[in-house]
C-alpha cells in the first residue's frame, strides 16, 4: 500500500425512507407502521460517511439527480467533511432511493431504485483518474454499473492503490474476472460468500472452503462477515475469527457499510488485518444499536 492515506469511495448515493414495523409484511399483507424517518443512504455514501467519521481523508465519486434529494445529499456530504468534487449532478434522472421496513428484531428488507446511480460511467471514472491515482485505498460496492467498477479497479490497480470490494447487493450473474483480478480485498457476508463461492456457509469448515474458492477467482484477501459471530479471514494460512461485540440490535441498516468504512481507515493507518477487523467490528456493533443509515454510523471517539 502507498504511504498516502487518501481513501476514494466509488458508489451509490440514495435517500432512505425507513419504516419501523412489528414484522416484515408478507406478500399481499397490509400492516401499520410504527415510525417513519427519511435518512441519507446508499452504500457508497454510507461508506464515505463511515470513513470520514472514523477520521479518514475521503473523496466520493458518485451521481445524484438534479432534485431536492440530490441537493440535500450534496449539502450533507459536504458537512460530513467529504470531498464531493466528483459527485456529479445528472439532469432528467432522479436521485436514487431506498424503501426500508425494519422489524422489532432490527432485521430489514430493502428495495432500491437506482436512479442517477445507474448513470455513473466509465467516462466519469476517467475524469476522476488523478483522484484515484492519489489514493491509498479505493472502496467500491455493487449499486453502480459493473463496467464502471471494472474501470475504477483497473485504474486503482495501475496506480498501486489497494482495491476493496464490498460485493453487495450481490448480482444474479457471477462477478466478471476483469473486476476480480484487480480486487485486493473482498468483504462478503455469509449469504454473498455462499453465492460467490458455491459453498453453503454454515460453520468454520465451510467458511474456510468458501474463502479458498473466492480466492481461486483471482481475488487477493477475503473477509467474510458473520453478524454476531464476528468476521473471518485467513492469516498465515489459518482461519482467523475476529469476534463481534455483543449488543442489542435495533436496526442493521448500514452495519456492513460502517464495517467497510472503518476497515479502510484502519488499513490506511497501517494496522494489521486482525486489528483492522476488530476496529471495524466495533464500529459496526455501535451502528446496529441505532435506527437509520447515516444516523447510526458512529464517530471515532465513540469506539
């Protein structure tokens, strides 16, 4: 990794509409919600906020619509201390949105309408080339077009930046080799790891098999996040479990994004992988005790 500490997040920017419910509705069922909040979200924006709140130097590459949601997002991202020079406004396309019911146990279902996120292009990445070239880590997710991410990973790899991919939401089609060959670290959860590896993840033996299978696709390091069981990776050819912190979950929205943002900051500071994962677990554990996306992401002092 470079001695530089700049983190570039490439990804989505949404407005989340969160409804608190007793249970997630069944098909055809109408239920009464208990609470409603509008919150800034999108996996990319969440991760950029997490990086900033953990003390990282972060720039965000994204697209929003020329609407109230987009203008509000730009304002709030700036207030978070995030460089938004490459958050572009798209005419005639709305800012992305997400509808999120959250049940009494803190579990959620999410419906995303991509809007301007789907317009983030390879040309936009080319314009951001100097920014990417100056980065130590480039963090990406899968709420923007795959060809755009391939281009970003290629430029980052060429410049010596570490490429971290959070493979969520996982696509129906396998991720292309042209993307994975330039990914230094990938962070699937158990479901995503199962889909990616073809191994049903259930215990430590299957987690080890899944990590090996994912690495065989051309990826460097793999971290599988496993909720209350913590996170797993391989160190010195052995499976390592970094435990989670025990908390009462209120809402798991943005927990994974908080994990990835904190992980990038820890790695940019030169921390070893287990120590970086521990910091990321701690940040994610705090986030699940709060409702919402940005609202739930802790600041470094809270850890």
